[in-house]
C-alpha cells in the first residue's frame, strides 16, 4: 500500500478491524520509510447494478444520488449528515441484497421513503412530493391522510 505522505510502497499493518458486517476491513498502517500512520479500507467489490429510470434508460447505481436527494428533502431539518449517510447505506444494502443486476427507480424511491419515514415526517413528505410527482394540493392532502 502506497504511503499517502511520502508515496513509499511498503508499509506494515498495525491494526485491522472488520466493519459493516465484514463487508469492509479497516487497516491502520505505518509507512516503513517515513514512519507516519494512515488508514486504509478494503471494500468487497460488488457486480455493477443498473438503475432503470422511468423513461427506460439505464445508468449505474450511485449511492451519492440517494444522498443528494435525501439532503434536499432534509434541508432546514434537524437531521445530521451521519443520519443521511446511514440512510443511504441502508438503502444501498437493500438494493445489493436483492441480488439483481437491475433495479427500478420506483423501488429505490420506496426504500428511501421507508427509511425517511422513521427519521423525520417533514423530510418524508418532501421527498414523497417530488418522488410521487404530486401535481396539485388534493393529491398532496390525500397522501398525507393515507400516511
């Protein structure tokens, strides 16, 4: 592993820890040249998952798109970035656990709404209003009453 400080190739592992149910290994390393310490993470690489959009186009799944959509719904709400990261990781885990190579945006939206509902009602309704494409106040009121 290349040192992030001096770019020397050799380092020794001081500590290893398993994170996220064994899907990630965190290693604390020390450079054998400059003796500075740094942390690396090893992540199991999954097969690519494609998102099927409503217009039938496909694109690679990107957890950052989930985070940005949730962040917009959570603006000016008492929700930490850590909660948003956890939500996005939970949704990504659900998507990966389905073992499918493709997933529809509608399924991702439902996963996000399930997670948001448990965190904050206002953010949940904000996200739902964009995701479900409410066109008027009547649709919005029906959704809230049905919630």
